[in-house]
């Protein structure tokens, strides 16, 4: 009996939300945009019906993704992918302390002006 319980714990069931083709299409649409997307706009982008019932269904799916921390809703309406965390610079200030505010750098897309 304990062996059966251990087998169940060893292989957790995959989240149906993440494996569903509908949710994969939604996430693919978010990967192609850099700004917030509203449920109605996403329905239009995915060639779904623009009836209130379908828009509310899309909004419910987006809220599920927010609950799982896959998307964010910074304000009511638009949904976005979470922004990548910025890395802190550990450059000392003139006083010898590590710099605080303004010490964030983004490494991706960085080009040095030095040739």
C-alpha cells in the first residue's frame, strides 16, 4: 500500500491548463507581443468569435493563467507575460557601498559602444 502511494507522488499529473491546445495557442499569441492584451483582442487574434460569451470564456482562461503565475494582470483589462527579472549590478558607489536604486542592468540586447 505504501508502494502505491509512493508511485502516485513520484509522478505528479501534468496541469491540464498547460497541456491543452487552447492554452498553448493563447501563450503563443502572448509570445508574439510585447504589450498587454485584452481578452477581446486575443479572441480576435486567435480568430475566435467576438460574442460576449466567448470573450468572457477567454477572460476566464487568462485569469487561470494569472492564478498560476504564467501571466500577469498589472491593471484590470490587459494581460501580459511576466517581465524577466533584472539583475542587480554590484558596482560600489563613491562611498564604497553597493549601489542601490538605479543599479539595475539588463543583459539581453546590450551593445557596448566600444568597438
